[in-house]
C-alpha cells in the first residue's frame, strides 16, 4: 500500500493532505489534540485551522501515532518548529530505517539552533534519510488547488528525486536541490523579514520601504546561510527570494500580520493570544539572532526585529535605526 503519514494537523499539514491525496492510496493525518482529530473525522473539515475545505475520502484523521505511522512509506513532518523534537520522541517506537522523512516545517529550534533536518537526524536511532520541502506557498491556496512550485532539498539526490516524483502533480511542481542548509535557512528566516515588512505597513509606510526591506533582508539571509554552509544561488530561487516576496507581501502571511499589528501599536502577547495559528517568525527571530552571533554574521534587520519582539523597542525606532546606520556600499 502506498501510504503517507503527516504529523501535524494545522493549516499547512491539512492543506498538504488535500493536495497530495490523489498521489497516495492512503494519507493518515495525525493531530496532537485528540479533540481536533475527532472534530475533523466527524465533519471532514479542519474548522479551526483550514475552514472551507473538505478532506478527500482517502485522508484519515488520527490521534494515535502508531496507527498513523503503520506501513507509511514517507513521513511528512509539519509540526511547529519548537515542538518537532517532542513529536519525534513520541513517535520513536513506531519509526524505522526504511522510512523516508520530509520536513515541511520552517523554523530554527531555539536553544540548540538546530534546523529541522538536524533535529530529525539527531532523534532517530538510525541513519535517517531526510528531505526538506519549502517554497512560496500559502495553505489555503494549496488546498484550493492553485498552481504552486516548491523545492525538495536533500544531500541525498535519490531521496529528493523519489519525493519529487511522489509529490508532484498538476497543481504542485517540485524542483530538487542539494543545498538543504540554504533551503532550510531561507524558509525559516523569511518569516523574520516578513514581520519587519508587516511593521512597515502597520506604520503606514509605502512600497519603497518594503522593497528596500525585502532586498536587504535577502542579503542578510544569504550571508547567514553562507556562513552556515549554504549556497548563495539557493537564496535566489523558490526557497529564498520566492518565499520571501510572498511572505512579505501576501495577505495570508501570519508573520506579516504580526508585524502589521505591532506597527499599529499592539502588544506582542495580545497579538499571539488572538489566534490559534503559529507565527514561526517570532521564535525564529530569537534563534536567528543567536545563530548570527555564533557565526559572526551582521544581521541588522534581524537584530532590530529581536529588539522589537523581545525588548519592546518601538517599531518606528527600529526602522529609524536601520536608516541611520553608517553608510556603506551594497
């Protein structure tokens, strides 16, 4: 049986289940909350996270990890970045070396500063084959069957090609890439820059400012990725520039929405409490600032987002600081 296990039943995990349903005999969608699994089973709709989309008949919502992972050829991990390690530890009794792992989570773990593929490899008691799925996507548009192109990255070329073949369809086109570091850091760090783009909008500033922020943000991401072992050309592609532009400008971006509300003067705690959705950029900002310090990389935008989020710096002061910095060549 051609079975796919998806660990994480938020909006992105649910959208991927819908999009990939024609490609697999069975898709098992695991929810951390048994109540959510019950609700999805009863209504065939993930009302809290992705309302308006019915699950195909071959998608089975579950709360039991053992059942979810039974006979799965591919395990697609979509848990929030700060919970991925805990989910893997719960799943360990049901994992084996024959499985292929795909991470669709965009973030950096705080404290360890590990990327998602590093967490998976560290937690598995066998040499795990891991690929990373990333690129410019909004869950609602994927669930709606709108065409999208993404990257599947792994140093294991055979694995990347296998997942590319398994996941690609009329509405979802996958490109392989061997630079897993660059793809993961591009997907994680664009959320930090998107918070900044939201702040720009929330402050009532215009397109010139947003364009400058996106461009300089891409330069910061490229510097950090290079210092970590990634390739600069990766950040010019779907998992870099493509994802960055979408997240900084799209109305469906959670991280941009956080920035907009900050720019309007609302408190971060109130903004985060007002939604069930996870804005990965908040925790990633803290991790990115630590990683930049560790690798000796200058990241002024990330630094100012850290000051706004963790230290309560007024957003307008952060933008002013970025403009008043010492002049330099591009």
